[in-house]
């Protein structure tokens, strides 16, 4: 474990072909600047989740900051990462809140975190190979795609509430993503929200009453979890997504830094599980490692964990400003409709990209059925009730993907009609440092 940082060169510049390693740092003013940039990078995506789900933004930011600091501690200060809100929680939180209330959704987040901690502990002891066997790329891809495409009706609900504002927001995101290079292009969603927000203010769609009444400093609003069996099943698929995202993050950092981080895989999963469990104790959104921050590292060539300590500390301080939280809460539905139209679609396409990156062969009937059936289940939002517990599209789709893949493979091996295939490790899409989504 490493808890200090050596200065990289003179601390002021990075020579061509060099990079600042996790155990190194630049001068503290430069490190602070990069740390604040990490906060900006995670900002748009992290705050979209509480805006869409109705969770308090300040509470989400608080647990995001605490989770990031905990992640650095648990991984021995070797794995640079920011833990922000995971989009994988959007659908189950929405369904749980609608049926049983916000406390039940918080309980689902808590259980998800505990399960991820268990997975992390197993991986730390047994290695990550079993993840590849249980979740090959065809299964991982369909689970990620399910989450995005299942949310399409929610995007339309917000879009139709203020279509002009939503369209301006959507166009802004699209234009910024191709108009600018570097960090600004990577922050196209955040910039699009800001443009849409300014347009909504001009149209009189924003109410600042709560902002004026809020204090500058105060504790976040916490919500205790409740545990409703009828909604817990909605959160089980999220565990698979978080596993894929964390594995992809570790691989990405290893590729960029040239370090072997396989021994950190279990710790990373366990740390994200701890962060999500903590969020589930007080009403924060579940967390995941953030691709936006991988983009910042790729752009700056600074992989120093010191910058992430700065980012976590900065986010923690901001979480104690109720006025800041109320400003976030004023983002109108039309802006959310515009940004989620592309966001949910990008989540779906991210699942497809996992198939492309891993060269999934859809001439294989097992792969074809594994992808086809769950997609229809998720998009149509099939439901099934048993013993007072209701399972919906994403949960059923995930179960279908696992059962179909492993069931058909077993039958094929028994009959000799399916040739066993060797697949690369499942990918969250994070191997490429410009992945646009968490």
C-alpha cells in the first residue's frame, strides 16, 4: 500500500511520453486544479440521477464524496477513481418509489451494495475468472442495453412536458459533443444541461423561491431505508452492471498506467459495494466508477490519486450547502427530457458496443437468443408476480439472459450441437478512455 506521493519531476510539467503515476503528484496548486476538474467532470452525470429520481442532490453528493474517499482507502491508494451516481439504478429506483415510496428505493440501494460487497470479497479470494464464466460479453451487453432502453418512456414523459426546451437541450448536447475537443467535448451533457437551463430561465420555467429560502450551510437531508420484498428483485440486475463497470474501470486504468492492477479487482468491487451500502443507509444514489473521470486522466495524463482526494474533499464541502442543492433542484423537466433522450439511448448503445468490442458472434443461436429475448422483455417491460413479489422488465430480462445463455450452452454441450466458445473478459465499455457514460 502507498499512502504518500512522490513529486513527478519538477512537479510543474509532464514530458512528452510520460505520465503522472497513481503514487506521484504535481505541485499541490496543480493537483488541486486537476482535482477540481474531476469534480466538474462527474458533475453533470452524478446530479442527473437525483434530478430524475427525486432524491436530494446534496445527499447524493455527500455519499458520492464519502464513497470516493472510502474507495481510495480500500484500494490502498493505488486505483484512481471517482465514485458517482450510477445510471443503472434509475429504473429500479423509479419503480420502487412509485410503488412503495422513496424509503423502499433506498433499501434496494442498500441491498445492492451488500451484494456487491459479497461479490468483491469472493473475487478478492478466488480471482476474477469466474465473472467471465458467469457473465460473458453477450450477457453483460444485453443487461446494460436493457437498462437504457427500458427507460425510454420516462424520457418521453419529461420531453413532452416542455418540448421546445427539451429540443434546445438535446441539440446543445449534440452540437457540443462534435464542436469541441478535449474536456469540453467530454462534458457535452453538462454543457447541454446548462444551455437548456439558461433557455428555461429565459422562458420563465424556473422557480427560484426555494433557492432564496435555503441556507448557505447545513447538513444534507437523510432518508432511512425500508426493506420491501416486492421491490428488492428490481435491484438485483444492477449488481451485474456494477460488476461489469468496475472490472472495465480497473482494466482501463491498468492499460493507461501500464500497471498490473488485477490484485485490486476484488478491492474495487468491494469498495464500490461499501460506497453503495453507505448511500443506502441515508438516501444517496448508488455509486459506480466514473468514465468521465477516466476521460480527464486520458486528457491530462495525470493518474495521481492525490487529485481524487482533492475531488472527494471538494465534493464533500459542496454537499453541506443546501442552497447549492436547491439550485440543482430547479432544473426543469424539459431540460431533463432533452438530456435523457440521448442519455438513455447511449446507455442502450453502450450495451451493443460491448458486443462489438468483444466480437460476439450472432450466427451462434445461443448468443442470438440470449440477446433477442431479454431485449423484448425489457423494452416491453414484461411483469411477473409470484407470492406477492412482482418482477419487471429489467429483472426478468437479466434472469432470462442468464438462464437462456447457460441453459442453451448446457443442452448444446450435452447433445454435441453447440461448440464451446472461448470469449474474452466481459467489458463495460470502459477500456476506451473516451467512454461517454458511467
